[in-house]
């Protein structure tokens, strides 16, 4: 493949990716809002998985073609870019980002923990099947935790609303009529 064709394919693919990602984010947000999932959980699950699928496909192709170092570079580079560029530029252009979901108690420690785990997994310059299994189990635990927190929060909000309703009914003057 010549350089001109490679550049044309790159530009066309990039344009398709930008258009499709806009549709994907919009659809994911609508689905999440419809079933009552907070935006943060949508980002952590649906959007994160959707945007990671091209990286996963690239990584699988790299491993099967014998260039597995691309996978590690992709993972590390993508995370650095997401944290510094995507978050930084979004906040810069938006002026401020309000986070309605508590990320400091669980999500940030998990982010640091996953980076720490990656450091030790790659310390010997290999990534084994055992390490891969540990990483996948950690992801499953993280996802279960994210959804469980949402369910607990919904139950708590229902209880609070019921208590508030009971208090309003008890303070209502209509009780005096009985």
C-alpha cells in the first residue's frame, strides 16, 4: 500500500470514527438515562467499553502478528492521553467540569491500583496469562461495584422520598379533620 492510499484511508477512517463516536455517545447517554443509570456509570461502562473496542481489535491484531509491544504502548499511551488530553481539554473548553458521582472513595483508588498493578505486572517485561486473568477479574469486580453502588443509591433515595412523603402527610392539616 502506498503512502497516498494510506493517508486517504487514515483520513476517511478518522472521519468515520468521529461521526460514529458522536452517535455512540448520544445513544449510550439516552439508553442510560432511560433506564436510570447516572452519566458517570454510563461513562465507566458503556462508553468506556465502546471506545476501547477499536483498541482491543488493534491489540489482538498486534499480538497475533507478533508485535505485542504495540499493545502495551497503546494501553499506556491511551490512558495518559485520556487523563491528560481528553480530561484536560474538555475542562479547558468547557470552563469547568462538575462531577455528580463520588469518584474519590472508590474509583480513584482503583485507578491508582490498576496503574500500580500494571507496573508490577510489566516489571519483568512480560504479561502472562495469570496476570491477564487477575486483570480481567479486577475489571469484573470494578464493574459489579459500579452497578451495586447505583442500586444501593436508588434504594436509599426511595427510602428518603418515602420518609419525606410520610413527614409531609403527618404535618398536613388534613389529619386534623379525621
